[in-house]
C-alpha cells in the first residue's frame, strides 16, 4: 500500500527513510502535475524548500518535533507574513500581510513546511468554491463537480493527495461540507479552541479553523499543534490542550450516539442515508448504541445563520475600503467614488449580496426583527443541543443532503446553495465541535457523515472517527486523476 | 428673561494609558504620522482587538469617584460608518451597556452654592485617526497614530442652566480626571474634548426644547462663548416664530458663531451591534474593591480638609485643591513647619506668578517645596522680612542656592539688634527736624516717612515690627 498520511510520513521522517526536502519536492511536483484542479492560489515552492532544508537540519541536530518537516497547505484565509494572502478575493489580490496568523505561527514553529495557499470561496462565503476570484476548483473525484466550499481548495488538494494535509476554516460548514464532497476527514473544533488571530474574518462569532486530513489520526496530530489559548484572541478558550492522539484508541463501549430521525427524511439523498446506516452498524459493533433524539429548533438554523453571519460580515468587510491596502479603484474623483468603485469592482457577487443582507438586518428599524430575533433563535438552537447532550455523547448526522453537485448547477439559485449547509450550520451557531468522516460513495462521488460533540469533546470525536476508520476503508480511497501537464 | 437654558455636556477624556485600548501600540502624543499604529490600529485583515485592562480600571476609577453604578457586565459594540480615518469601518464603543452607569458630580457655583449635576453614563471607546487636509495638494493625508487611543465618554444629564454652570461642571470634571490620574486634561492636544447639547424652553415648561449639539469647543472659554451664542441664536429663532431644527453645529471660534454641520436627517445609521471579537467585560466586587483602594483624596474632600484642618478660606482652599500637584506642593511646604496661611499666600502668590510667567507646571518649579518652606520659616523666625523674602525668592528661582545661603551670602539678615536700630532712628530724627515738628504737630502720616528712612538706612533689613515699635517710642519721647 502506498503511504499517504501525515502519520505515515512522520514515521518515514523519523526513521530517516526520506528527508523533508525530498517529501516537499515530491508534493511540489504533484501540485504542478495536477494544477488543473485549481486548488492553489499561491504555490510557495522556494520558501517551502528552504523550510524543508531547515527541518532536515533540525532533525539532524536531534531537535525535530513530531510535525517537523511535514508538508501541508494553508487555506488562503490565514495570514502568512511575506506571502500573499488573498482570501479568494480581488480585493486582496495584492495583499501581503506584515504579520502571520497565530495558526500560521504555530504550525511554522512546529516545523511544518508550507507548500502553498489553497483556493477558496471569496472571504469564505460559499458552498461550492465557485465564488473565488481565482476560479472554480474541480472535485478530483469528478472534475465536472464542485469540491464544496468554502475550503474547496484544501479539500480537493488533500483528496487528490497532492498535499498530505491542509488547514481550513468553517463558519457554517466550510470544512465539513467540502470534506464530505471530496471524501476526506475534516474537523471543525469548538468555537475558540483555535485562535482566530490573523485568520481573515467572515463572521467572527462563527468562524473556526480546523484540520482537513485523510484520517482522524492526522487531524489529531494537526489539532495538537493548532489548538490553544491565544492572548491575541479574546474569544479563544483558556483551556488546556490535551494530546488528541493519546485517546484515539479508546474503546467505544457504551458510547451513546444520538440520531435525529427528521434528518433522514425526504431532503436527503437515499444513498447517503444508507451509507450512514452502514456506518451506524459499524459503530454499534464497536460497542456504541444509537438513541433517537430531537433538535426541535433545527429548522431555524439556516435563516438564523444568514442573519447573524451576514450582519457580522457586513461589518467585518467594511475595512476593505481602498484607503490603506488592497484594491483601490483607479482615478477616484472623490471619497464616495473611491469607496463605491473600490468595493464594487473588487467584491464578487455573493460577498456583495451578504454585505447588503447584513447591512439591512442591522439597520435601525429592522435590528429587532432580524438581528435580535436571530440571537434568540441562536440560543434556542444551542439549548436544543445542550438538552440532547444530557442523553447522548455525540450526534450522528449526514454532513450534506446530497453529494457534490455539478459546477454552475446552483449558482443561479443562492437559496438552494444555502440549503446544502443544512446539517452543518446549527453546529456553528452553537459553537460545537463536529467532524466529517468519509462513509461511502454514491457512484464515484464520496459520502460524508458528521459526528457532533458537546463543547471541547474534540478528543472523543477524533477517537470515534479513528475507530471507525480502523474498521472501514472509505477514507483510503483515492480518486483516479489524469495529470494536467 | 422668560427663557430657560438647558445644557448637557458630553466629554471625551483621553485615558492616560501607556498603550492603546485594543492594541499594544503606544499612545504618546506628537509622534511622526503613522509611526504609532500597529496592524490592529490599521484595521488589517484578520487582526483582533484585545481590551487594555488599564483602560477599564481607569473607567472604574472614574465611576467610583462620581458615585456611579458600575455594570457588572458591560458590552462593547461596533458603531459602523465609513470614514478614511476610521480604519475598520467601525468604531468599537459601548452602546447599550456602558461600564459606568448613573452617577453625579457636585459643582460649586460663583455664589458659593453647590449644585449636583447628574452623570448619565460613561463608556469606553476607541478614538479614530486624523485626516490631514493641508499639505497634500487636494488629497487627504491620514495619520492613524491616534486611532485606538482609549477614550472615556462622559455624558451628563441636561442639568445645567447657564454657560457658567456648564463651565463650572467642565472645570470640576477636568480637575477630577486629573486628580484620578486617568487623563492629562490637555485640551490643546485634544485629551479632554467637549460637545454641548443646548436647548431653550419657556420658563416653567416641562418639555425640553429641541436641542442642537455643538462641536469643536475645546477650551473653557469657547464652551462659554459657543453656548452663549447658541442660546441667543435659538431664542432669536423662537421669538421670531421659527423652530429649532435638531442638528449638529460647529463652533467657529474666529467668528464666534455656530453653523450647521449636519442635520438629523443626514445623521448616520450606525448599525450598532455587540462586537463579536470581544467578550462582555466582567467586573466583580473584588476588582471594584481593589480599584477603590487606589482612589486618591478627591478634590472636594481635599478642599474641605484644607478649610477645616488648615483654616484656609474657601477661595484659597479651592485654588490649592484645583490640581493634585499644587495641593501636594502646598502641603509639602506646610509640612516643613510653616504656617498654612503663609504657605497658601506664597504658593498662590509669588510661586504661581513666577511659574505662570515662565509657563511652567508646578512640578517643574525650580524651587522645591522644602526650599520654599525654609524661606518662609526665615520670615516666621524674623531672620528676614516678607519684603526681603521676595528678593531671596527671586535668587532662589535662579538656582543661586538655598534661602539660608542667599541670606548669608548677600547679608540680607534682618537687623534685630535693638541698639543698632535705635541708633539709626536717633540719627534720622536728628537729621529731619522739620518732619519731626510736623509729625508732632499732628501730621501722623509722616510716620511712614520715618519708617522709609529707617528701612533705607538698613537696606530693608530692619525687623519691621521692631522698627515700628521703637520708632513710635522715640518719636513720642522726642
């Protein structure tokens, strides 16, 4: 069997069977070979090689840590000092941050090698990666399909094994949905588990970074390095970080899994339902028992989300005004013209739509009816989960109502697009951790399932996912791809 | 006059923290443009604000000093609007739940009566940068050094009824924030800025008139003038059958007028909502108790103590308690063992005059309080007269030595030897027979002539009291 995972490369590096530089060159070649997927906005070939050489030196000096020399990719939402950070937008096409995100620093300090910055929906708004200024990303399982979004570039790159692992961010499903569409493991941790500093904001109360990997074990390895309190992010949680790899092999005996029957109704692709049924029986054989639960306010999740997320984004994106950095319209005649044209010319349609929605719901006279009401609904959604976790340890659900759809299929219908996040959005509103795990195929397209946990139960989610992956092989399937050169 | 004036003030006090309210950049005034603005102040992508605890503590200090309700949980909100010197496109401020709730401040009016002015609230917020319209050939320059500087916005109730009251409130507040050490009070540099809400109504009317907000009134004098102008303008409009439009008006100090800046209709919809990047600010009893221990003696307490303990009159006590450093200086002089009234006279008289002349602050005085104390002791123990003391003071000001050194070196010691003074008096009487005859004849004013002659002869060093007594005695006998 070919080696692919971070954990396996880690062993190879440790045994000195391969150098970080060789590994890095191997992936840089693969990235070039498959650039038709369009999963990268920026490739960092030179800096990556320099990092790899440095990592090899550290290893030779006996100073290597667990992740030293392992290559990976960042979603282009994480600021990387000296390397362009675009957030998928024309607005930041020329933006080179003079600082790094905390996550960037942490993985850098851990000795990881940054191969490049992955494509994404503009400002992380989208479910198909079709909203990127840098073009659509193709799903490696069927290049006519979308990879999901907004972390579509990371998902496609990991699925096609042109990088071993990548970072993503998840505001309403942006890690889990593309992970499901591309057949990889994607963890959205508890809100505040990973610092948001230097991660370009979409909706601050919902945004959360996380690992996108081939296996739960790799996700645990990455989360170990990514998680932790950060004085620069007031909303990060000041709670110790456990070793997520230490509990991967814990028993699932007695695990109580909640199932929401209404999630498996008409709106769901029946093959996804069947795949999850199979997964259930795997988990039951490992000692888990399934319990039916209800989340009575779940239907409020999508409207609530689009009020909260849009409101926050309308304010978060106000800083892109053409004054200090980023895109500036040519020859503005006055201040208003500078603002209007810079923003009109550099923001894409979906971003504009959400800024307008957000501005509207925050306007005086509408604030109570929308924003305040959405905050109330958000509390109800959280309380549903709280009640559910009194009876179950985790909740098992589909990640998406359907498998990856065709490029351009839904671009004309934003509401239909929004509905593809129906299973993932409530999790962000409640700030909970959740993981997508590959659990089957519909034709050649992957199916994902989602495990949702209570606050700060990442270790348990990774444990369950790992145990499932020890008893299934969906995550090991690799798409057949033609190289593009 | 049938009109009643109603004034409420909004004061922005820049908090004297070392770093900005949400970033680690320095707050010092006067640096080169954009050298004190970090990625957070510039509103770069992905950066996040973190509350400077010192700013919170200063706000709480103020709250305690005005007996305000302190919120156990206050919330930072975003005030959204576009402006080139507002880097994020929103200002972080407190909106629905400010850190300092209702309180009050007592002011003393000119006639000595005390009036209580309600404080509606005080909240923390960040300052914006500055737009520079000169020197850029039709373009605008942006300096973001000030962006993110912590401000405490102190909002009063509409409790003031004249520009005098408004100025008295402002001065009292100005003294207070400097006492607390939370604001340097420098109005020229914009550390203490004031907007006034002014309206008029018929006396006895319950409903408030439509108000106008006056901006750009950044000195006590301008506050008074702008309000007076605005009150006249409003009364004029109303008496001519017009109505007042709610608007923001700009004070033009050169023309001494106010003019429309923006009407209510033009006002922004700020789309306030809680800032999701900042958690609610939690203040517990323990913190409040800790801040309480850091409160200095407040101006009014100090003034009362000066009156009771030192027997000063209200005026002196007021002046000496108007600034913490001045009060400290005064008390340090008294501590040397000098009579409080004498100390007060000298600090408020000679010392303040000399400081003002050279535009120095009290803590920049070339004469430290102990040195002045020594000088005043020499008056008390009759080594020198008050008049000679002024000469010694002038030498001390020029750093020529201590009072004793100067007195010694320049031979300024008072002549207290009765024999010596008597000898001089005898000579003067002998040399001025005409004056003596006139004096004896009833021209008692000539007594001063003899004193002057004696002082001249002793170069001012004769002990005045002793001289007076001996002279009287000799003249009578002569």
